[in-house]
C-alpha cells in the first residue's frame, strides 16, 4: 500500500509539474510540499496549518482529500496529547478538646487503680475525654471553658477589625469625587477572510504615504481561514492572490482590488 507521500508525489508527476510550480499554484511553500511527499509532516507549524496545507495540496492534485487526512490521522498524527491528570492530596486533621488536669495516653482516658488514685489526689471527679469534629460527644465529655473563651475573643477581634476596615474604606470613598463609569472602547479592527490559499501581510501607512510598521507579518491563510487585524490607522494590505482574499469590516465583506497585489484601507 502506498504511503501518503508516494501518492502525492505520483499524482504531481502525472500532472507533469515540478515542486516549484506546485508551490506557486497552491501558495504553499515548496519545502513544506517536499516534506509532505517525503512523509515528513512536522513542519514546525500549528496542527491546523499542517492539515489545511495537506488538504489544499491533495485537492490541487485531484486526490481524495478526506482519504488523505484519514490516513494522516491513522498514523497517530494530528491527535492532541492527553493531559496528565493532576492529583490533590488532602490531609486529615483531628481536633480534640479535652478538660484540663488529667493525663491521657493515645487519645483514651486512663483507667484502673492508678487513674483513680491520680484523680483522687487532684480532687477531680472527671477524667479527661476527647471528641473528634463531626461526632457527638460521649456522655460525660465537656469543653474547656477557657478554650471556648479564647476562641470567642479571637473571633470577636477579627469581626471588629473587619468593621473598622470597612468604615475607613467607606469614609475614604465618600470623601473622594465620584466619577461616572466609562465603558471600555473596543479597538477598531478588520478581518481577513481567505476564499482560497493566499499569502498576505499588513503594514501601517505613514502620513506621507510611505510604508510604516508591520501590523501583520507575512502569513499564509488557507481556504475558509480568518484573521482579525487591529486597525489603528490607514494600512496597506498586500496579497499574492488578491482574488482569494476578502476584507470584512463591521460585518460587511469587501473584495481586494482586482489584479492588484496591494490594497489600501483608510483609517477608521
């Protein structure tokens, strides 16, 4: 069974054209076409461009583009790499609340004669008991009042600090002049629409009519592809196949000037 590259090369040779002629006709770089025919599809471009160029070249050679792309995907090319799932490790914290004065080992109250003697010497009637968060307290367990008071004081301090901060911010806002909210203004732009493969670039037009800074570097657009370009003033639009390019402004499309490789778009 022939490879993709062999089918492309054979079809081109049947048409009796060279790689250079094919590149000029499809507006695709010749080194890309040479790599396709050599079954080398890594052309250092985003995957959408590689598939678009391959489809355009297959259509130019009158080959079934869908079959070519299906074989391309069957090689494992053009498929997004699976992302490694992230893992989150959750810790567990047990909070124990105990009464003061009793000695406890491994989270359980001591029992036996030694514990009873210790409780008698200390004058306590209750051994220390623990409770985990989310569980009901066993009979006889209780919270340390000192710990409860400490937590209440901390919470009260946090609330008081928040109220003070809110008051300072409110005073500062009331003393400063109010300004009406201004909605952001969208930057003017236009859209390049490729009717077929076309190589295009956009440059700023200076006040004296000379060519200024580059707005869009030279880029090849395949059929159906669009590119939004900022419009900060008058610009020059250059295309090697003007009939394959339309300009969309505010939802309306305009064709490039016929038989001209450069058009001018005035300032918005």
